[in-house]
C-alpha cells in the first residue's frame, strides 16, 4: 500500500504567486484623490453612480489594485468592474467569471450610445477637475471575460471616458454643457469606441490571456486591450467634468473591468517613472539596474525643452551608483528621455539606500510643477530555502514535498536532483538508507542556493530470500520464501505458470510447479514487498533432424536421420501427407516429387516437446539454356545435357567498296555463332584487317583509313558456337573499285 504525505503547507499571499491584489478599503472619492490624480490636476465633486454620498463609502466595484511582482503592464491603480473587483484576481482558471451583489447602474444614455445595446449593470464614477496645463492624459487597460467567445456578439460590454468643459464639444449631452461632450476611450488613431465588438481577438490591439498566456497568474480576464493612453486638449485653470463609465450589455454575467494607472491622470507636467526588472522600485547591487523615465506631454514636442532635476537620498551620486548629471534636454519631436541607474557592487552591507529625483517644469498657468521618482538600492539578496525532512512508512511510498524559496531577485526557479522542477514535487525513499534530494533555487540574476531534503524510510518488512527447485517435464518444481520484520499477520501471494494449480497461493511454499517465473508478494499492516524467482527445467527434450539429400530432381528419394535427445516418443510429419508415430529414433526415407517441409516432434512424457524442421527442395531437371536445341522452359535444375547447333559460314568472293552503298563491306554470313574473328592479308602476307566481334566487316581500307588497291586478298576466320565449338576456314576475296 502507498501513503501520500504533504510535508509542508505554507499559505502565501496572492502576490507571491504572481497575482494582482485587489482591496476595497478606500472610497471612490479617496481612490480618485489619492491614487488616480497625478501632477497638475485637482479633482472635486466626486460621485459614484450619481451619488456624492456613495462616493464617500468603499464600494465593491471601485477598487485599488496592486500588480507589483507580476507581469501585468500597470503596477497599480484604480479598478472599475461590472462585478466585484476581487473577481479580477488571477489566475485565469475560468472562462466565465461572474461576481454579483455589487451596486449596479441599470441604464445610462452615454453607455447606451457606444454599446449599441441594452445596459444591464455597471459602474459610473464622475468628478470635476481643474488642469494646470493645456492638456490632460491618463493610461488604462480594458479586460473582459466576454473574450474570446462573445466577440463579436450582442454582449457588447463597453466603457467610456466622457469629457465636458470649455473648448470641448461632441454628441454626448449633459446639462450645463450646451456644446456636448466627447469620449476619450477610443481605439488609438481612430474615432471608434473601445468595446467588445470593436476590438476583436484577431485585432492587433487585442491581448490573449487564455490560461494566463499574456500575464501568467496575474488576472482572471480571458483577454484585454493593450495599454492605451487617452489625451485631450484643455484650457489652463478651467473647470471640466469627466465621467468614467463601464457596463455589461445584454446580461449581467461574465465580468469586465478597466484598469486605470495610478497618478496617470495628469496635465502637462514632466512626469517621472521608474522601470526595473522586478517591476517595483528596487534594484540590487551586482545585478539589476533602473531606468528613470522623464516624459513630457505629447502636444509639447514641437520645441526643445530643458528640465532641471535634483537628486537627494541616502545613496551617494557617483559612489553608490553611476554619476547622473542635471539638466536633461528634450529635443524637438522627443517626448521621452531616459536615465539609466546602475548600482555599484561594493561588497559592503549598507542596507537600503534611497535615490530620490525631482524634476521641475513650468505649466501653462505659469506655475512651477515638481514631480518625483524614487529608486531603492538594495544589497545582494540573501537566499534561503524553507524545507522539511520527512519520514515515510514504506519504501515505495510517493511523498509530496514542498520547498519555499526565500529572497532572490525577480523570477525564482527550483530544480531537484531527481530531475523535477518547481514545488511541490513527489519523491520516494529507499530501504538501503536515507535518501537525500538536493533542491537548488536560482533567481533572475543567476544567484543560486542549494539545500538538502532527506527522506527516511521506517519499513521493516523485507523478503530475505527466495529459493526454487527445478522441474522435470512433469510439474515437480517448488518455490519458497523467507521474510522478516512483518507487522501483524502477513498476507502472501504467489502467481506464475503452475499447471493444475491455482494462480495464487497464500503461503510461503508452493510445490508441484512447472518451469517458469514465479512472482511473490507479501503485505503486512503497513507495507508491501515483492520479488521473483525462476524454476528451471531438467533435461528438456531436444529435437534434431537431418536429411540427405536436401535437394534434387524429382522423383527424389530422401533419407532422414533422427538424432533427438531426452525424448521417449516421436511424431513424424513427412510433408507429403504421410505421418508416423514411433518410440525409437529409427531412420526414415520418403520419395518426393514436389518440395516439402518435414516436421519431427520429440516428446518427453505428455507435457514437454520440442520440434525440428527440414526442407526438401524438388525441381524439374532438363536443359535450362535457351540457346540449346533441347531447351526446356519448365526445367529448374540443369542436367548438363544441353545440345547445341553447329555454326556455319558462307563467304562472298567479290566486294566493291566504291561508296555506292552496294556491296561496300566484306563480311561473313554466319549462323549459330557467338563470336567471329576475321583477318585479311594482301598477297605479300601483310595484315590489312584484324577484328573480333559478333560479325566484323572490312571496308577495304587500312587501319589508318587509306583505301587499298584493287586485287585479290586472302582471308581467314575463326567462328565460335554456343557450346564453344570452333569452326576455322579461309579463302580469297577479290576487291574491285
């Protein structure tokens, strides 16, 4: 039996697992004033679902979110949701997340206009604000559970950022603003509102988060938009009204939400942001660095801008980090300037050191606006692993163990000496002693720390010895087991190929067995052990058969010899329809007209046998050469009696090589020949032509191509026939031109 133990269970915060945290401790008014507002903007008259009183009380669907330590693009801010804000917390383990019980907006004319459908529930957050510059901006991400199944569909969840005030006009009516208002929540570069149906899963502005594809465990929503920025031109010092509204459409299910970046609702001032590998404001000596990002409003890029900044804090410029020099300059067309901060690895334990950078800029109202960014320099982290040794009852138990990495920078990986990764993992023990597993944590800067987890086995049950006795062809074998350390009354189990026996037996001894493998299992009150043993066989029968000849022409008489061992009777199958049973090894003979397979089975008693085979190949004899006079196309074995025709030669006595294509060559008329050698000589015995081939021909010229004179020439030949017969001859030929 197996026991499974979870050795260590530590409950971590959701952030430790890469999830955002969502809290509802602040009221909508506090979230606007303390979180959303950035530099150069003053807010007032905050209402929640048209109620100023409700804006002063925490609400479930206007929340603060913190994404520090996750892969979500916005570190923190205000979250507006159609359901409770906690429903947005990852991981993405549902395709239809729905939270109910939150205050709702049953209808809204402005949302109805952009959703092209019936608003069923939602949230509306409104406030007045006064900008210190001539523009405002803020950044956001829209996400929804309606993705991807209901995009497009009638469930066209939507949101809008509606703006009214001096210089603003548009189709969205509101009392006190005769010019109407405009929607700032538009797809970049278009006038199209951001809704489920307007940004489809196939669009470039869509981010797929199914199974955490984009953001890991950070958020629940199946899909989102990219990080968008909304901009609007305003008049310095004037009062404006903005309405941030979000709704379900067509039903009250499958949540949607808008993530508004903290401090991003700002006006004109040069903003300072800090970007680090870890996603927070901490960097580490010897590893990470930070970018200090200065950003000015996009409508100011038409002219150069010089910005001074101050550096204060406990970290020393040029000593604890690289030297930073003020001021910075924005060139024409440039809206971002980045300073890189790299900490110095001095090997000194100094504790956290602060770098605080404050930039100063002049807004359209003539006021000096200061913005600040902070970075903390930390010493190299101390790494540790929390783990716990464990004890298991049996050697084959699988145990779930957990290792918790402590410290480190960025993403942490865990690798085990048994090849497993992550935590928790399954490990096992061994009766030979304690089993140790090494677990190594590695952080994003390749800092490592290794710890050991030991598994101790308490099992006392053991199979000390398995014995066996051999079997003959009759079941005469046996097996026996010796065990020790059992708790309670042990249960035994044998199984194997025993003939005329049960396939298991609850005993330590099993008798009257045939040859084969036998498997033994013992189980006590806690553990199970198992082993196997082989029962050998004594002098099994060995069939041996030889024949003479193995092949020949039919009818073929074949002699058979039985040289089998350890057998007491035999069965012959001669392959020609004849069979024979004998108790002796007497030789046999048979006559075959066709090829056959001979089988000999040697028996020892009734239970053991062995089989031998021999093949007789019988062919048709005859002449197999197609050139012979007596060729037999049905013959498969050549009997050496092929008869061949005698070659013959007829030679002309005149030829006329004058180029008229008539009688221009001298050659022999041969029959039944395989080759001809022809030699031509003149009257003085000089060789004019000498060639061997199928039937060579002379054109009346020398080897160098010179025509010979007219006259009489002597020829001789050697002709070979199909059976290497030779026919020699000679004669005279008259050449006439």
